[in-house]
């Protein structure tokens, strides 16, 4: 798995792009560290872009739940974007699609932060 993180809109929206398998290795630790860094910077809006995630196990689920919980505790919000069919099925089976705000595209997730603020 590889992750890349960035911010847009003057740092108001943080994006973590995940590629490959989210399965609980050093990269999952890096993912968690990126989330912590964004929270410490005061960011309140995180999008986890998963359009290139082909597999996720319980450790990966734990990582995104941890991100969601950490952001909520700090008054923020996490959205998921671009779920592949495999990941979407997994989140449906675990009923996590009811917990997360899921968007088909990254652009849709970005726009939703600004629609909710107006």
C-alpha cells in the first residue's frame, strides 16, 4: 500500500490517497500518523480517497474507524471517496456504510464539505 497526503482550499480539506491493499502493516501505521498530523494541525475535514484500494482487511477497517473516531472527538468529519466494489461490499457487510459519509468521487466529497457549510 502507498499513501499520499495533501491539503486543498488553503489547508481546510485534507486528503489521504490510498493505493493497494489496506491490511495492517507499516503503511497502515503511516496512515494513522498522517491522520494524527492533520488533527494536530487543526484540520477538521478529511477525505480518504480509496479509488485505488483493491483489498482491505480488519486492520484496514480499524484504521479508517480510528480516523473517523479521532476526527469526531476533535470536532471534525471524515468522508470516504471512490470505493471500489470489493471495499464497498465489505463496508456494506459490516454496516460501516451507515457510519461513514461515502461519495462516488473525490470531487463529490470535496463539494459536500462546502455544501454543508453554507
